[in-house]
């Protein structure tokens, strides 16, 4: 054991013999230790050394000591803190340890039997800052990290032991600890990203998280201004694509997948490559179809030579076209709709009709029993007509829908999970879907969603044998049918211009995607999941804030590069970095005073001022001086076309500024013992303190025309009741409401769910909800406790909002239920959402039955684990649902599902459908 008391100057190291009574299971410690020594330097870590040495290793700041019955050895090292150590050689006494700088080193204990003869340290390489080190075998070591990504590494030490190195085999992502995060929706499309301040020490980073379907990039090429893209096969029966046709305004380029599975540019002699291609498709009889503005060309896919063509009349040109393997449909500027039939080396004009308006889009994708022929044609039209369904080949109008006088830019007939649909995409990013009757062309069950703000292009592709639809837009989406309704899933790309399926032998079930910068070939994930990218900082970032108007992100408490340069007298100064919210490129930095650090940051607007500011609270303390701080007001200015941080105003405070909030054009700043309200004098650019409130502030919530100051009382509150939240209220003029609130006198952090409901967390890893007491006159304080729950995670930050996108068929701009996200020290991103009472009662019944079915490891019941717990009491969780437990219903066996289904009173399929839809509520 290692210990230090007030009577002992140095750390004392003792070894005792401990026995365990086999009956009572009580530990018995022998009197005096058989080995007692004093250490002059406090140790960080103690590791046992097994036989034959039977001793211990003591890792101190500057030395490593071995102590054992056979003797002792000491070796000096760099003055670092050892964070983890593990034995990696079961024959030799070799250990690997890591320090807080991320260095990985080996320690060899040379010995003769039980007698140690020396210690040797060999530095290997840099890894993540280790929290645990575990030897796997064959020189492979797992470096677990609580401060960054964990790693699986292989230690390669040559025979001469001169050039040791570490090879990283695999990286296991870790978001923790999350100090702060912000929700970024820079394009206001509902496709939010989370930007987190993650990691610590040298592993500190910003993590950019988005939720959606991922594109697994397999190949890419820089291409710009793509106007269309199609994949073609070398023969009609070939299961794989051979050619990729990419159209530009000035011409057409073609790439071919050769026998070596390399994609190389090629020529198809029968194609016209010096003009823009409007449409391409495979055709029967091993042919290819190319449509340009002046002709339709039929080309042999084997000889690549022109077989036949159809030329548009000289007085008009083709503006839009579509085709399948046996039919071509095109529209000209002369309001003509022309239908062609594909033969062996010949194109036959079948119908040419005149319409009253120009045509915006066409589709003749076969969705019936005949995969080579379509009996229907979907025609999108200008002039407020909307979309029409024609019969082929007689062109009788079967159905018309005006789409609310909107102009469709892309139409698609498709069959998803055996149901035929007509999808109509508009120029403003909205999408209509109809159930299509393939016999009479009737359109039913009209619904609408928003997929962005720009025109959408619709294409089908295959994934694991199922047909899906890719909607390319500013918020690209994959559409599929699941549990009898359409589901919409975000694609993890910011903007897609065009997409086409490109399934080759090298890249099966892949797609080709054109963005504004490049062409990507890759696979598409089957399900939505969390995707992340990393921006290494090399240090810890404490606070982050997004400013939508200036499209910037401010990151606080990074080391200032200039002041921390070698030889600088102002070393140790911190700064605020300004980043672009799209590229995350550093735009500017603002340096704080020496020994000053940020404590909070918000983005806000103040009265009589249209600008948006970053408002920052700081703390300044040196040696034994009393803590002071500042309130800083920074704006994003422009200098030489670059965005920079400019100090507009500052106000000195007599304490550290723990939190700032905007309130009715003013600024609230909470200090340790008071809350100050600042008025903004825009003409003189000054922050003037106008009001004070004496409280020991925890944090502030602003809602509407009132704000609450959550604080700890100096004296005991009113008499406690089991499970209650104690509070008292004092009404102050000008709509200031002051609430003293205490829960078991532990550190708490609060946020609001809505104007009447609040949520908090404590140091015992619990979360709780409470609301304003409507019957204050009857007693019971300002607040009433609603729910308690043991989360098992330390929450560092609450933020309002979600990362979700509606997956409910036909639901657009749904009224979101209140939801709060949180980030924890272990790197967990979670969400707490409110539910209507009837929904809650249903899910609670399902949860109760799930608890009986799910066996928890370790013998701890789910009820025990989720019970509110602290040092003084344990209370059963109430008014909370465990979403992770409910989702496990999908993984149960059919027999288990049927038992739960019977208990709940809902059919298995309907219950699975509701569980699948649960995430869409938030």
C-alpha cells in the first residue's frame, strides 16, 4: 500500500500479508508490513510484478522504482505523469507504459532469479494518451484511451534494439471527454451537424458529427460542372456496368471499366462527344442510346459504331428526353412530345403530339410485369399544369395533378417493395409522392416532404436486391419503403448534383455521384448511422459556439501561437479561434490576457443593434490574488476580404464570469456570488451594469420575458420530503424571477425543456425533470419534481435541438416535440425528448414487459440500474423511458416478440413498426 499522513513527511510504501477467512469472507491484515520504505517523490501508479520477482513497480514523476523481497532498483526518467502500464512479455519482465504526453515506452527488469539487477527504458513512439494498456499477443498491444481514440498497435523491436517503432493496426474512435458541443445547421435545411470539443492533452480535437447514410468512397476524380451522368453495359444481359458517361455543357466524356478493374477514359465512336448529352440508356439487341439536342443516336455496344439515328427537324431542338431499353420519349422546343420505338439498328417514330405548354421533365421507367416496356409515361409541364400520366402508345391523358401550381423538375415512376409510386420533385426542393395505379394511371395518397431548397434529381439504384431512390439535392436523400410507408434517410454529403448506379465487378452495387468539386464512385450504407470526421487541435478546447449569421464557429481556450512561441515573455496566454463553419479553416484568433481563460461563450444580438456578437465571460487569477474576470463583446469583421474577430467592448468584473445569457436586448452575467445585468449602449459602445442580484449562481435560463437564476441557498431550505425538489421564490420588479433551488447539495447543471419544464443533472450521474408549480399558493415551492433517472454518465453540456430528419411518409415541417441533447465525459451523445401522455403510457407498458424479458449482465436488474441514486438515498426511476432498452425489441427472437406483443395488445408487425418509427418523433 502507498500512503501519506500529516505525521509523515514522505510517501510510505508498505507490503502486508492479507488473508481471507473462508467462512466470513473478512479480510485480515497482518500487523506490521514485512517491507517498509519511505519514498521522497509521490508515486502516480503502482504495478505488481509476478513470479519469480514478486515485487512492485512504483512510477513517480521523475523516477521508476522497483521494490521486492529480492532487492530494489531505481531509474530516472523524463518528468512526466505515467497514465497506464501493462506487461507485454510473459517470459521476460517487460512492461509497456504511456505518459500524459502520449509517449509509449518499454521498461525491462533485468534479474537473476528473484534478484533484480537493473532497469532499462526504451522509447517507442507516440500513441494516444493511454488510460489502459493490454497485451493481446504476438507483439500486439491495445492502447485504451479516455482522452482520445483507442488504438491497436504492434510493437516492432529489431534484434539490435536500435530502431524500435510502433505500427498502428486499427483505431477505435472515442468522442470523450466532450467538454462542449454546438449544433450547426448552416444552410437551415434541417440536416444538422454536431461539432464537439473532444479529447484532452495532445489528443484534443474537434469532431464533426452527422447522422445519415454514408457513402463509402472507393474512387474519385476531380470534375466540375457536370450536367448529367449515366452508366451503360457492354451487352443487354451483362450484370455489370462497363461505361460511365458524364455530360458537360461543352461535351461528353466516357470512362470504361477494363479487365484490370481500372476506370480509364475511352471513346465510343458512335457517340457524339463534342456536344452535351441529354440522356443515355442501354437498349435491346446489345445497343446503346444517346440523346443530344439535335438527334437520337443508336450505337452497337459491341462494335461501338453507329447503327441508326433519328434527327430532330431543323426548326426545333430537343430540350428533355428519357428512355428505357425499348422506348424513347423526348420533348422539343416546338411543344412537341415525340415517342420513338427502338429496333435492331433502327429508331421508329411512333407518335408526335402537340401540347399547350413546354415540358419540364419526362419518365417512362417500366414498373409493370414487362421490364423492357412501359405502358405509362409521366410528363411534368410548365404553365401550372403540374404532372400528367399518359398511356402508351396512344397518348391518352389518364390523370393530371397540378402540384399546387408548382413546376416539377424531375419525375420518376418506380416500384418500391411491390408498391408503385410516382415521385415528383420541384425546383424549390419539395418532393411529392403518389401511389400509382399501373392499370388506369390513377394517382392517390398524395404527400409532400422538403428535401432542400434547390431542384431535385431522382434516380433509382439497387441495394442488396432492393430498389431504392436517390434524390440528389442540397440535402440528398435515399428513399425506400419500410413497414408500409416511405422512409427518407439523409445522405452524408452536403450537396449532390447528379447520381447514377454504377455496379461493376470491382465495385458491386456501387453508385457514381457528382458533386460540385468531384466525381465519386462508392457504395451506399444500408442504414443511417453516425458519421464523424476529426479536426486535430493537439490540445484541449473548452467551449465552442456557432454564429449562423456570419457562418463562423468560435473555439475557446486554445494556446495562442504567437505568445507561446519560444522566447516569448507572454507564454501561457490562451486565445479564441474563429473557424469557417463549412471548411473549418481557421480565419482569425483573439488573444486573451496572460493567466486569463474563457468560462463561457454565447452568440447574441443586443438592443438597438442589428449586429450579432460573440459574448464571452472570462476568469483571471494569478497566484493568491482574488479572482476577477471580464465580459467581452466580439464581432466578426472583414479585413482584406477575410473574416476576423474584433473586440467591440469589455467590462471588468469582481469575480469570474461563469455564465452569460442575452435577455430582452440586455446581457446577464452570473458571477459566483451575484448576477449582473448589463445594458448595451450602442452609440458609445459600452456595457453598463444596471442591476444586481445576490445569489450563489449555478446557471441561468432565459425564456420569453422572464429568466430564472438557479442557485444554491446559504441555509437549509424548507423541510424536505422524500423525492422532492426544494425551492423558494422571491419576486423582483421588472419581471425578474429569482429561484433558489437545491437538490441534496450536490453540483447541478440545468437547462430548459420548454418555458415551464426544466431538466437537470448532478454529480451522481442522475438526471431529473421538474416544472413550475401551478399551485404555489397551496405550498410546495416554486418547482415540482416530475421525473428522476440514473443515466450512469457525467453530463458536461446540454443543448436544445436534434440531428434528426423526418422519416415519416408525407410529414413535412413537423412540429417538433421538445428535445434536449447532451454530451458526457465518456464521449456519449444522448437525447432526451418529451412525449405526449398517451404515447408515454404505451411505451412504458412496452418497457415494463421488456424488463422481464431482457437479462442484464452482472445480475443487476434494469430497475436497479436506472434508479435515482446518491449518497443519501435511492429512488426508483419515474417518468423516464429507456430508449436503448425499447430498441432491443427489434433484436428479440420471434417467440419473445410474440409474448411481449400479447402482453401489450399490439400485433408483432405493428409493434415493430412503431419501434422503428420512434426515432422519427424527435
